[in-house]
C-alpha cells in the first residue's frame, strides 16, 4: 500500500473579516519560503472570503476549501450556497457534518450524506466530520456513535480521492482538551475498519482520516504521528499563520 499523504486543513469558522486575508497572505509567504513537501495544506475561510482567498493563494500550493454546502445545485433556498457555487468561487473541497452544523442547525447523518454527494457532484472533495459528545464519551459509547455516524454519513460511492474523514470529538473542539494518543489510535482504527466494510479495503486504506479538536503547535506531533492519523482539521490555531504553519511543519 502506498503511504497516505497527510492533509492539514484549517477551519476559520465564522471568524475573519476581510482583514484576515493578511494572515492567509502571511501563511502563503511562509509556505512559499519553506515548503512542507510531505503534506498538503488547505484553508477553509467563510464563504464571503473564498474569492479573496483564491486571489491570495493564486499559484500557491495551499488548497482552498469551504465550510458547508447545500445538498442541491440551485434553487429557492435563501441564504444557502451550493457546492457548485463553492467550486465556482475557487474551492476544491468542502467540510460537511461539522459538529457545529450538526448541533446549531440540527443536521442529521442523512443530510450530511446528501451534502457529501453534492460535493462529489460539483467535483469537490468532501471532508466528512464525525465525533462523539462529552456525555457519549463518558458513557463509553464513542465507538458505537462513530460507527453509526459513518454508516449514515459516508456515501457508498465515496472514494479516497474525493473523501476525507475528520474525527472531531465534540468535547475537544475549542476546549484545550484532547483524547490521549491511544484513544485517538483506537478511534482512527475503528474508522478505517468501518470504511473498509463500506468502501472496500483498498479505498479505505488510502482514505485520509484527520484528527481535529484543540490541535496546537504544542501537541501537534503527539497527535499527528498516531497510527491511522493522516493529518489534522484545525480550528482556532488556523487563524494565526504562524501557529498553522508550525502544525503543518510537523510533516517537514
Ligand atoms: C474544529 O472546529 O474543526 C476544530 C478542530 O476546532 P479547534 O481546533 O479550535 O478545537
């Protein structure tokens, strides 16, 4: 099996006015000056900044992603944005099923599944997020919850080239808390085995499984070199070019 090329993706969430593009420009400068050839880097700004970010990143190796999409290509859906529109704005990937969407907007596995299919339809990579809540973690239900989320959210036709899975324990997002490396290894192993049952071992063995939740420069190496971890989805630390670059640079 060929080695999986890691991906470090940043998620700005609902942060960043247009001035934040200067952080992206600073990140680009650092990556241009000292490329990290062993990993891909991606930034997912809010939709309003996609075209500005595309301009900042023109000619750079840093990929551009979006944070959510509607399941349909167009129509009467005020305030929503289709995967096709994201592609038109320069995105090559879209996060679907982030826990903040699942919690704030009541998104179900079925909707996440439909959004992943929409991403494929538009030629985008779907970054499908799964993760247990604190209560589920405390009750020892993590593996059952993840199996069920994966079965409901990952389309049968998912392929390693168009799909990334991000394991993001809800209790670790923005809290400074993280699972232990052995816990991360156990969950990522489970994710790969469920993907194997759904997509076949060859696709599952090539699919990137990211860890997300309070990844910082100080803990990146400890979390990202765990078996079956193929990169990170980074929230808070993606807002600062230097922090994000330091996380990426664990793969230097
Ligand atoms: C996220 O929400 O995707 C995330 C990982 O956030 P943070 O890194 O801030 O915990």
